[in-house]
C-alpha cells in the first residue's frame, strides 16, 4: 500500500501557560512531545516549516504582554529545537494581548488566552 502524503502529518496545536509565566508545564511539554512523535513515526517525512505565535491574556500592561508573548514563543521554539527541529525552519511571532482566543475586557486573567499556537508543516 502507498504511504499517505507527508502533509497528512501537519500539526497544529496550542501550548498553554500559567498566568504571567513563560515556562512549559508538564502538560505543555507532553503536547510538544506528541506532535514531534507523530512526525517521527514516518522516516520519510520531516518538518519543513514551523510557526510559533505567542499570546497573552489582557491582565498587565500591553507592552509587558508583548514581551511576555515573545518569551512564550521563544520557549516553545527552544523546546522544538531540543527535540530535533532545526532552528532555521522555526519562525516566532509575538502578538501580546491582540488576537484573543476568548475575548475579554482589559485586565482579565483568561487561561485560554495564555498560549503559543504552533503550526508544523511537514514535507
């Protein structure tokens, strides 16, 4: 039987963070591990591009949140690198409190907004 295209292994997932933190929880690490394991299951496929976009909730100052979202994206990118993904194919972006997953008023601690969204394209 012919193998399915590598693109069927494309991964899109979200890594969540604790309030005002940029370190990975054990659950976040497990999500990243699983995504990489899914790709590694096929020897003929490898990531060709990875996008990591960091986000925050609306608590805290906008400028601070911009920096925090950048740290969150960088931490996830580092975790992917430590699992064998080439740094050269990873792009990171910081969106701070713009682009909320769950719209809230300013100053709201919302767990769904504290995240990094990861997209891995496989070839």
